[in-house]
């Protein structure tokens, strides 16, 4: 029997104890080239290949800590009659699907969990539905394999995201139900979907791909097409309410294009106490995108100032991180190509022990030059290689298909419990 776990995340790289994932299912294939744009994809994926690759990620994560699946957690939550009723009411009201509430309410918890994620096909049992151009009454959650975005762990709390696109709202609603009601997880939630009386302005959105925990007192947040200034103000206001001695938010502005820059973790991720992965042209290059330091003391903003870049801003706060270049340091074109396929997007299972795509060969070579042992995920899963106890390593997973979905290892993982880092 697994003991109840408290949410606790005070860094991006503390030793992993608990993580939530979602193995891609039929929802990934329920799109066409015509509907892919609405689903926020630039391409359509082959499910069998994507699942095969995802199995490598899950296999490594399962060796590192407790690895939980969204569908299993949701099914468990749906066994409670009142929670089930409340969740269905919220989802059906959000998506103008009140007419299918009763048929959903009659499903078993397992089947209901599956349909809430994979979609509810339209029942063409009247003229309006027969003539409808829609395929679903509730659309599939095509993006749920990227569990990072809908919720964000910070210390003992979970921020429930306000998604930038309505097609993803249900993901946040489901994650909120899991963190509020699953018997295995103890968490306090803060909902950006329902900011209440906090003065955060209009157009609030915040997603986990932009939200990084540098240290217990330092957050790094990207602002661009998925996370707005109002979304960061929501985080700022919640920090102010706590009236703690001193806290810092570093804000990195991101360009609207190309689409591979949708989140901060596509251009910057923490690897260790002393190392980070960067897409050099954006993070370190001379450009017009702001890096801003917000300092909060005892419930008041005491400083807002511009910094040269993220690594320099972190250095001022006592975090001296060596930037390692996505795509290597020699060729701009190679950097661009590998960034496009999530070459800057790594997930740490412990300090200096990270997971990323093997397809980004120049990035992996650069990591190796900086002392990271390269280990294939399948070798770890088969027991032919071991994750070193203390040494640095990069565990490579296949990504020919998954990378086409627009995210990497960090995007596909939602850690809710990590050990404290010995600074």
C-alpha cells in the first residue's frame, strides 16, 4: 500500500519522489490535418509509435520515483458520487454539453475517465446532431500527454493553470479535481481559473511550461503566447498574501513566433545546482525580449528592475549556473533545428540527472562534453545500465514521433514531490 504523499516541490531538480504523467491514447489520433490547428498541433501523430516512445519515458520515471497516470487518478476520484456530480456539472457547463450529462453520469468511473480524456462522440439521435459538422459532444484532450501545463507544484501548493486556449480548459479542471480529492495526494490548490478577488486584470492565462521553480524563494516564469502578464500577476498576488520575508520572481519575455517558443521550457531548463540548458540566441543573445526581476518583501513589491539575461539575474540571487547550449555552440542553424524539436527541454530526476530526446544529437554531445554521461533509456529499463548514484547523466529517449507533438520530457511530466536540494 502506498502512503499518502504531500505535495512538495522547492526546485526543478531535487530528487524525484512523485510525478504525474499521461500515456497518450486514442485522443492523439482523433484529429485530421484540417482539425490539427484547433487541437494546437502543427502535425498529426502516429499513436503506436508515440506510445512506444512514451513507454521509454515512463520506464525511466518509474525507476526514479512514484509514477502515476492521470486516467487512473481520475477514475479513482470519480468513484465518489458527489465529486463525480460536481465535476460533470462543471465540465458540461463549461463546454455547453448539458444534454449529455445524464448519459455520462451513468458510466462506470473507468469508462467515464476514459471518455473525459479521449472525447465523447456525438450521438446523432436528433436532426440538429445529425446535421452537425462536429464529431464530438466533448472534444478529445489531444494535449493531455503534456501534463506539465495544467497544474504547477510550488512548495506545498499546486497552482491550477488558466489555459490560454479553451480546448485545454478541461485538463486544468481534471487536475484540480485530482489534487483536491485523490486520497493518495495531500495538496493545497490555488486556482488561476477562479482568481476570486485578486487584482490581476483581464486576459489571465498561465501554463506550467512557463513556470519553473529555481529555489524555494525564486520562481522563473516566461510570458508570451501562453502565459500573460496578468497570469504572472496572479502568482505575484498569491506571494504577497503570504507576507513572507523575501521572494523573487524572474520574468522572461518570449516572442510570439515561431511556435516552438510557446513556453519558457522550450528555451531554458534547469539541469543542476550549477547548470542550465539554454537556447543561446534568445536567452543570451542581444534581443528586445525583457528579463525582469520582481522582489517581494513582507507582502509588498520592493523592486521591479530589468536584468541583462536569466543566468546573470540568477547569479545575483546566488545561483551561478553555467549555460549549456541547445544544439551545441558552433552552428546557429543546428541550434535552431534542435530547439524546434525540444532540444532545450529536459526533465531532471535528480540534480544533474536529466531526461531528453536522443534525436538532438548536438545537444547531447554538448552535454557529454560538460561531464554528463550519456545513457540510453532502454538500457536503464532493461537493467543493462544503471543511473549513477551521484554522477551527472543524460538519459536519452526516442523522440521521432513525440517531438512532432511540440514538447519534450519536461512538458510530459508533472512532478508533485521532490526531495529538498542540499545547497
